[in-house]
C-alpha cells in the first residue's frame, strides 16, 4: 500500500490524498458504503460503479457466520464471491460482538459469543480473526478490538483499551507469520480506543502510532456520545497519529460529522446511516434532510435531488418516492439507498475539490448548515 498526500488545506487539517492498493487507487477523503454481508443492501454493484464508489466495507463477524469461510475460500475470497473487483475493507467484528450484549463473554483470550442466526457458540481470538480475514481476502483488514459503550466507566475503558493493545500485538504477530491466501497484498490497520477520556485516547494513539502500521483507525466513537466529544477525541488522536498514514474514523456518520472530521484530518469514513435510514424513508440531499413519509410530500412532483449525477435521483419525484416507501415497495428502499449513497459520495468528492482549490473551510461551514436543515 502507498499513501500520497496531494493537497493540505491551509485553514484546517483537511487534506486530499491517494491510497494505492493492489486492486485500485482510492482518492481521499473517501466514504465507504457498508456491505456488511457481502452486499450493500438494496444496491446493485453496477449502481455502485455508477455512484463512483471506490471501496466498500464487509464485516468479518457476518461473513464468518454466513456464507462461511469454506464457501468464500472456494470462490476465491470475497472479491470472487461477489464479483466486486475494487478494494474492500473488512471490520474485524469487534463492534458486532460488542453489540451482542448478553450473548457474548469477553476474556483476555478473546470473545465467546452466540450466533444471532441460530444461537450456536463461537470463539473469536485476535489470531483467529486474522486468519478469518485472510480467507475473506479484503485489501484492508482491521485488528481485533473491544468497542466500549457510551457512557463508560473510566476504569472499564482503561482496562478495555489496554486489552485491545495486547490483542493488537497478537494480531500483528499472527498477521506477520501468515501469508495471504490469494495473490495480492493485504494491509492491517490497528484501532485507537479509549472512550471519551482524553488521557486514554492520547495513550492509545501513542501506542498505535508506535506500531508503524501502514494506516490507522479510530474506533469507539459515534456510539452515543455528544458530537462535541467525538470531535474533541478525533482532534486529539489526529494530532498524534502520523500525518503520512491514512486515518480512518470508524462508523461515522452523519453528513455534518463527516465534514467536521475531514477538517480535523480524517481520510476515510464508513457508516450504515445512508442505507439504513433510506429504508425508513429518510433522504439526504444537498439542501437538507427529507422525511419522505411526511404528508407534505404527498403531492410534490419535483425531483428528490435535481443536481444529482444519478438519473434516478433527477427524475423520480418526491410524491412517487413517498408512495413507494408508504406502500413498502422494495423499489422504495432501493431508490432511497441510491440517493443517499449518491449524496454521501458526492459530499466527499466535493470536499476533495474544495480542499484542492483552497476553499474548503468556507464551503464546509456553509454545507454543515445545509445538510443539517430539516426540509
């Protein structure tokens, strides 16, 4: 992997860069559509190409359970299984295991958990998660970590962070002693933890930076904490992580969160929000957020986003899209997902343009106001 910074904004910490991987080059800042179970829900891969998606995200926990490693390996990895030939990043499953609540038990060795599918018991360790991600075959893989909840007791956050660091050493050891299963390089990103405690975040960022990985991630944010805390922790961590490596803020977030975090020096984002909220009738547009279920759109025959690069967003009307969502038509979820991903990917492309032109700060402040507007 090669990371090359192109332009650094003079008024903020925003920058544009390229990440070169075996399966393609990614322009940053970038948003990664979430394809948890080998597919981005309700969106065909042809549409992802048309949306100009450069990388998608898969999830180790879900792919391990279904379709399973034997099927993925026979197919030649996730790329062979779903025919997406651009880069893929896999989340290690730490967040999914955290979300299982009473169905999992965390120990120093790893995590024992029950499948949400059939209740069967499984055991993830830092070593097994590396081996699983080798078989899945993503271009960028994540270290196994514990994602602490919010709010979180200080001592719990500290012990969890220290265990995540010990797990990271085990991940690195296993990753370095094993070979890629397929004929291309994989890259391992460690994850900064520490909840919303500045001293823990500082300590974790210093430990992660010392590992000299090719890229680094920030986890444990966007889990219910106030936006101000998210930004403060992100700013602190970005001041410590090396500037010449990509920084990935995991699970973030709303359009305004992405804009503010770009200004703090973040390069990579992912979030289920655009597709999950789409299925519930929430549309993100350049002028603000639309709840298409509201009666005010029932007889509105104007297009949902006339400036979109996607024809379906320029042509289908709010009245029609409302009808689809209210009627629970599958097409409603599909069109809403396309619109929201179109907007998110436009947002980061336009951010890159503004950074390159030296106008990012003014544009960002204007866009934050627009994207938080409820129409």
